[in-house]
C-alpha cells in the first residue's frame, strides 16, 4: 500500500483514516500489501453497490409494474443494465477520488515503495527529502510520508536488533541506521528513540557473533572456511579491548572492531594459503 494514501474527497478521507488505524494495529505490515489492498477496496465497493441494486431489483419491479404499463421482464432487464452502468460509474468515481491523481505525488509514492521493497530505506529518505524541496507537490502529504517512513525505519531497527547479528541482519540493520542518520532532527525523536544505545549494543552483538563463528571454523573444510571468512567483518571504528597472544607474548591494548576482525580474517586466510 502506498505511503500516505490521501485524497481531497470525503471518501478518500474515510479510507485514509481506516487504513492508518489498521496499519497501526498491524505494526506497519499493511503497507507491505502494495496493490493488493487497492484491488480489495474496489472489489468491495463494487460488491456492496451491486448487492444494494440487486435488492432493489427484487422488490422494485413489482411496485413499478403496478404504477406503469411496462411488463415485469422489461423493467427487470432495464434495472440490470442500470446496475451495470452505475457500478462502472461508482468504480470510476472511487479510482478518481480515493486515489490522488497528482502525477508527481504518485511517482514519489512509487519510488518510495520500490525502495522499501528492495530494503533500501536510505534511498526512500533521499526521495522524500528531494521532494520536500520541490514546489509542485503538497507539503503536508510529503510530511505524512516522511513520518511513516521514519516510524518504519525505527521499528525495523528495533526488530532486527533482537536477532543474531549474522551477515544478513547486520547488513540490513546498518542500512536502516544509515537511513536514520539521514532523517531530519525532528523525525529522529520519534518515541524517544536512542540510536546511540542501539549502535553500541549492535557493535557488541556483532563482535560476539563473529567470535562464535571463528570458533566454529576449525571444524570446517578449507573451502567452507574461505566462504565463511568472507562474512568476517565489522563496520565499527569504535575501539574494543585487544587481548591477542603472539607466541607467549600477550598483546594488550585498544583496537577498533573493524581493524580487529580484519586482522583476524587476514591471519586465517594466510594460514589457509600455506596449505
């Protein structure tokens, strides 16, 4: 579902509020159903009106036949045709007024949705910030999109943080952190979110995961070790305690997570290349 789906009509307003309420209770999952919800809405509208007109179709012919010289079959046939034409008109009305027909705004929604679908939240923020500088798009609607994307970024960081920091989750959460850092200051304060605390603990969790991974490498075949060593990296320049041992000499001091794990990977590759 497109972000910030608004329209200027009363029907659009009702749809937007119902959608936002449902999206809130599903923790944003409703937004992932891009396109599907639109179809459901239009089919539902058609079904409701078609049902109403068919109910009229059942009861009106008897009443009208008493009031005119037309036969019941002719009346029923006419009502069937009217039902079809009115239903088509109602669908056209829904498409025009539930959906905002602003070309630039629809293009922005499309770009945002494509970015989020590709797990590129940073690019979604770029699209919105670029649009905010434009004079052809409604600022209030852009702000609604910005707000939704900001909430989504924070929720994704919180969700990924609970998982092991393997390559997939680590890369994904770092992408969300990059996107978060691009947000305007006012959007970073959502739900009193403390990004510094999350980053600090993500560094530790990634360090712990890599330590566990290195411990498992000794039981792997050389080919598999080479593959796994490609996953041994840490992006943080924050320093950690260094407790290496070279021969019998302990090396104690500080080293960044990034340099520490880069050195570990190089040492293992060096040993592999000797064989």
